[in-house]
C-alpha cells in the first residue's frame, strides 16, 4: 500500500485548516479509505484530533527540527500504511523562520520536498473578488509549490460564494469546497491551543458532524483526485533520539499528554518497551523500568491532585535514586519544588530539582530551540545537539542551584543562555525534544 497525498494549508493561522482537515479525514474514513494524517511543524495538539478522526496515530513532519533522513523515513513509513495521506499545515503556507532553503519549518518546505499538491483553505469573510488576488499571489509566489485546489471557508451566502468563485475561476485553480459559517463546529480553545481531543466527551459526535459537513460542502472526489504520490528518497528508519532506556516508564494522563509519536515509535523500533503510568491516579513508575519520562501537558490544571499524589511522589524519588528521570515542559515543572496555579496557590511538587514555577505569572515562551547538552543524559551524550520547540506560559520564579541541563539557542542560532537542570539521575527542561541534530 502506497498512499497518495496532499497538504491542507492556508494563507494564515485561524483560516480554518484544522476544521477542514478533520472534516476531510472523517469523511474519507467514513468512505472506507485508509487515511493517514500528519501535522507540519511541532504542534502536539492537532495530531491527537487527527488520531481520533482516522483511528490511527498521526505524526509530525518538521523541516527545521528534523534531519532530512528522518523526514524521509517518517514520510515513507506513513505512506506505506495508508491509501491517502493528509498533511495539515502550520500557520500560513510560507511561514517559517530564516533558515537555509528547505529548512525553515514552513509547510511550503514539505510541499516542495515531497512534491505534494496544496489544498488552500481561504477565509473569505469580509471580502469577495479580492480573494482571487490572494489566491493568485499564493499560486505564483513559489513555482515549486503547486496550489492544486481551493476551499472557500466562512461563506456568508450563495451570492457571496458566487462572487468569490467567479473571480477565482479565471485563475484555472479548481474550487474544491465552499464552507458556510457554522460556529457550532468551532472547537474550544485554552492557553496552549485547542482543548485536547481526549477531553471532549462528544468527540465522536463532533467528528460525525464534520464528516457530514465534508459530504455537503467539499468535493471529496475532486480532492481525492488531486492527491499525488509523494516523492520520497530511500532511507533507513532510525530513532529521532535514542531511547533513554530499554524499559521506559511514561507518565500518561490528563496532566501529561504532550509526547511526540515519532519519538515513541523510534524507541520501540530500537527495541524499547513503553510502560505507561498515571501520576494523577497516584501511580508510581514500574520498578522493572530503567528510565522514566515525564512529558509535557497541563500540570498547572491539576497541581492540587499532583501535590496530593504521595505514592507517585515517593515512588518517583525512589526510582530517581538509581535510574534516569527526565521531564520536559510540564514534566519539568513537576520535577521542581513547587508549582503556583492560575489562582496564585502554590503546590508542592516532587522536589527532585530545585526550581519553582508559576502559572499565575504568565509569559508566552514560544519558538524553535537548539540545545547543546552539558552532560551525558537521556537525550544524548555531552556536547551533542538536540533540536526541539518551546511553547509554554509558565515562568520560573526560582532557579534553584542545580547544574544546567543544556546551552540553548533559538532557531537562528542566537544564544539564549542555559536551560533546565540536572541533579544526580534527574534532568529536566522546558523545551520539547524533537530530534538529534
């Protein structure tokens, strides 16, 4: 099985990419098509919705954070398991960072590398014929990026649709959908983006409504016909980051949700076994494990329960006395002395590292990161480079006296100082690791 694929992109964030992508995924699955989803860039929330819509894990494809060989291997593996591959873009189609050609992290990088057509979702609210000028600009901006079709989103009326469609028809780019405004289909958001798929008790009903929307408003046959076979170089699959152990205790519940699927898949491919446990259920990491990984998530929403989870906290301390424990972002917050919630109440955390964090004192930290490791640890040997992403609102209110975990730079290589902490077998940092550089 080798999938044909396309990329769902838009001129900007908030244009409706995720709604259209989920509608398309749900409708294709309803038709019995084996569909695989992917997300451009480091986003870890949208892929969970993809998984709910397709019944299979989604994956991230990131042209800045991932080496070319990893990108090719992930695309090849994804295409080999499906009939149709749908990649949801990030931000605007050409948005990325200043970087060498093909390594900007933009959705356009993926369209060029894999020679995939783009289905452009255009929010036409507040305009009519002017939408044609916008589409023309996107179609001609980069000759290596092919706009294969357009979906008009937030149509106000049939007259509005006709004005826009008639103007775009002169460009020779097919309109493959016209979606009217429907606030009932908007997914709720919070501080890190969409409320997670696992927290929607009605997720199946929402997806059914989105599939209905696609059947009514998208030209599904035309979209399937638009898809093309990706151009993929033959490469060997490899772990993005070597497994930190061969039996890895992975915190997994409503407080710990943000772990990249390609990391877990790579660890399993290297022979590692993943043993999930729930700190919120006051579970401790299994004694049979040789490493523990606390991923990101929303510990700030569950700080009281985590503070009261004494079996988890005591068990993690015993585990850390002899084995590696690593926390990233939310996991790093839980490894500290305390966490202040949005109401200003401070809750005791595990105290395995000396820092303290606050969600009451919010500041957005966002962007690509490259870390040079300052000691051997779960992400690799001393001196090695790891690329990743930082996205959080929590702030450090106390740094503690632990040794720093890594020297950090932004996506352009500008130094940001040291980050994280390490003490004995325990390490942690705010940035999410994506791949070894």
